[in-house]
């Protein structure tokens, strides 16, 4: 087979999105539409990927990190004209595959078949719709080759009954595509050069035109407005859910799951409703995620239980930990095996040792806490003095009583106790009991003030 080079058309203005963000940068499943198309294109192992951009070219290049060759279409003269801008940068021994930056659902296997079919001539990607509405119909000959694309307005009643439509995606050799595009005329009201006109020219020159039908019609849906963007999001999420279930994950409701990045899972995981995964997330075996959780850029080990409405970001969670409900695990948190974090506990840049428990209502920031500690309700590590952050060091088997304030920098050595309601500002040595609170006074004969009458 010839080497492959891919052209992605991304110069459209996208006015129907009603947005200052270029259309192809609008996200689906946490990645821009253009990002999805480039990722699918890269899976085909092309020699090069060329992205044709227009007025928003600088915005696209500034927001897009993957290495591609950017080609500028200074005048918006149609899809055929856009491809012509890229052809001079493509080797004449290559097969050219033309994709669209606003068709993010296209799948690798369908494109592979299109590229293979282009070895014999021109290949186009088609789809069968139950209701093709006013889309152009593909007419095939007795040999199953495409002989014509008929626009709806020009189609006969019999032709309008055809369910197969042209997606616009096509592949051909560089030499053949250039020859055909050079012959395209702007014979339309817009004065534009249409890529689809290549098909009629190829048929007229007896060049075989193959129609490669996608396995799922939704794969060729374009995105032109917010409604179509939302529809594409649901398709992508459904695909993710189906793949997870194939890999041994149980979902309470596949329609109520959002993956906005990359999720890797072990076996026998359970994910409840309305869970959002963002960035790079990995789950071990037998992980249970309760409803309403948000997990971002984190690793969860085997047998972890995340209770409802817990937020985890940038954390390393070892096996058998239990988190939540309503816990917030912030970046830099490392939880060793069998740690328990309860409701309304927040951690940030904190490491908690094996078996340590913080049951409820605590803030643990910039702290190293050893194994088998108990952190009482209302405990706060005071890590910020208004200028700098400071660290709290707690050894193993430490008991911190309810409503304690640990003013960093401070060290509490292994086996120490902190009495409830204490403010700790200096080191607590091994085995010591620290009591840092004002002496209680009881005033006898105290008269409770009367409520003043309202004036």
C-alpha cells in the first residue's frame, strides 16, 4: 500500500455555535472535536497529518498541543479549495485521506477500510440513515461502484427512497486527487470549489469510486450547533460505557456516566450514577464508586470504596481505602492502605499512613501523618501564615482529639495524645499528652439577660 497522509479540514467559521471559541475546539468528552479527529487519524499511523485552518488558525495552534502540520486557507472558497491548499505539502506517492474537524465520531476501522479501498481509485465514506432527510443520495451501479451523488433537490422520487448518503470523507492517491481537484469549477451560487464534485469527475473519467459504508451511521454526524454538540457528547459517552462493560465494569446506568479523559479499570468495578471522570484516572480491581462523585487525574488501588458525592483530584489512593461521603481529596494527597476519610474531610498535599482514620469535619493540608492515627472531628492543620505554607508532621499511633488546631510548623511524635479542643504550637514528644486550652471557669449566680422588648 501507498504511504498515508491525512488532511483535516478545520477552517469553517462555525457561526451557528454562537461562540468566540473556534468550532472545532469545542469539547466532547473532555477533548476538543479536532483533538478527537487527530487522535483517530493518528491511530492509522499516517506519515503526516495536515490541518487546514482559516481566520482562527492562531487560536487553534495556540490551544492544540499535538504535532501536526498547519496549513492556512486565506480565502474561504470551499472544501475543494481547502484540500488544494494542503496538496503541495503532500508527497506525490501518498494516499490522501480527507477528514473534517467537526466530525468527531468517525471511527478508525471505517477509515481503514476507506484507505484500503482507495488503492483501486477514489473511495468515499457513506452511511445508511433511516431518515436521510434532504441529504444527497449515493447512487450505485450494478457492480456496486458509486456512479453518482444526487442532491435531494434534484433527486427523483425513487432516488429519494435511497437511504445511503455521502459523508464527504474520501481518500485517493495524491496524483489522482490533484488532477480531479484542478478540474473542479465553482459552478454554484456561492462560487466555491466543492470537494464532492470530485466524484462526478472521477466517474466521467472511468475512475472507480468505492462507497465504504460506516458500521454506525452516527459516526459521520457533523457538529454545527450546540444541540448537535450535546448529541455527539452522548454518543461518545455511550461508546465509553459500552467499552467499560465489555471490560468487566458494572454500571448502575450507562446513560448517567461521563468520562472526560482516559479511564482505565480493573475487573469487577462498580460505578454508580452521575459519576464524572476527568483527565487520567485508573481504578484497580473491585473498586466501588458511589453516586455523584468526581474523580480527576488519580489512581485508586484494589478494593477502594468511594462513597457518594466525594471529589478526588490528583491523588494516589492505595488498596482498601474508604472515602466519603462528601469528602474532598485535593492534589498531592497520598493515602496508604486501609485509610478511612469520612464526611466533610478535606486533604491537600497530605500523606496518611496505613490504617489512619479521619472520620469527619477535618482539614489536613501540607501534612505527613503516620500509621494507625485517629484524627478527631474539627481538627485543622493551620498550614498558612499569610505568607508561606508550613508542614505538620505526625508520627504513628497518634490520637488527635476533637476540635484540635495544629499550628504548623509542628511535630507530634509517635504515640502522643492531643486533648480535645487544644491549640498545639510546639512539639509533642513520644507518649506525651498535650493539652493546649484555656482553663475553664464556672460562674455561680450568673443571671441570664432578658430579651429586650422590641421598640
